């Protein structure tokens, strides 16, 4: 199963580099494929290839930031300089996905409630991109349009629709973010129904690789050495504590293996 996931990551890189159209958004060269789909096994959420050198510690910081569900929270600036450049004029971050997952609106609780009410439902969807994100003054436009869940034949599947996916920088953290949310939904549902692991299918209107990453991606394709770093799962009480933590370490440390994983 691990090799199958490695191959899906490599096929995505290969296809964009080989068949992607060259475009120049904002004067930056990149190669792009439209409507590309990537299937992810939730057990292998990190694109930890030797030549990618992805920092799982960064994902942990960003996920704890997202758990705050606070679009005004600027603490993420300590962990990546680029966040200073994409803050909106009103001091908000639309990319704090926690505001959609755990804040007001149709959120993770509504998804779980809907699937318990109707396991065959096709309405268990968290909407994210909205018209306020597309105004001319907005700097930080949400890349993900929606995240949906469905139960079929005792299996929990997740579908993600994105408008834009930088498959080197952005997607490397988006996949574990969706995988973390998947674990929360799975944990909350399993007290009501037995479920087995499904997949996360990501469909992006634009999947692209910027020219500054061409050399890195080619090295990955030439030497696909992969470090399979795992992410724990959680049960119902642990998922409840994680969501209620609002990113606070003292609460997460008492929220089972998944909560402690974020703090490690």
C-alpha cells in the first residue's frame, strides 16, 4: 500500500513536469495541469521524499494554528516568513482552515451529524471558498473550495476540491491537514458506526509546479527515496478534546496519541 501511494505522488510530479502547460501567473514561470486528481491513502499523508526535505514539525505548528479557528491569529508568522506577505489588509488569514472546519457555519460537527442522520448522505460538505475571498483587495485567497465526506459500504471517503494547488509547497501541508481532519471525522463517527479507512481524493482546477522547484522535483523523480512518517488516529473522546483544545498544548497533551503527535 505504501508503494502505491509513493507511485501516485511520483506520477503527479511526472505528469505535471512532462505534460504541464507553461504559464506565467504574476510573472512566475510554472507548469500546470488542469483538473488533475490525486488519490491519497490517509496512512501516508506526508510527501517526505529525501530531496523534498519536508519538515513535519512545520505541519504541526500550522495544524495547531488552524485548531485556533481564528483568522486574526498571527502566530503562524513565527514559523514561515511567507505569512507576513500574504496577510489581508484587515489583518486576517483566510488560509486558517480551522475557521471553516471548527468555526461558525457548516463545520465538522454538521458533517458528523449529517452522516449519523443519513449514512448515505451527499451533503456532508464543509464549504470554504466564498465570494469575500475573491475581492480585489484580498491577498490571502483560500485555495480549497470544499471538503466533503461520504460513507459507502462501511468505508469513510473524503473528497477535496481545490481551485489552485502548488504541489510542492502548498499541497505538502494541505494533504496532512486534510488527513488530520479525516481522522477527527473518523473518530467522531466510529462511536456510532463501524468504519474502515477509505481514501482522500483531491481534485484541483490548477495543479502546478513553479520553475524554482523544477530541479528539486527532478531529483525526487530520479531518486524517490521516501520516509514513511505516520500520523496517529483518534477515538471519539480524543477527537472532542482536540477540537476543544483550540490549539493549546496542555489540552492536546491529554488528547491521546494524535494530540500528543502535534506537540512532539
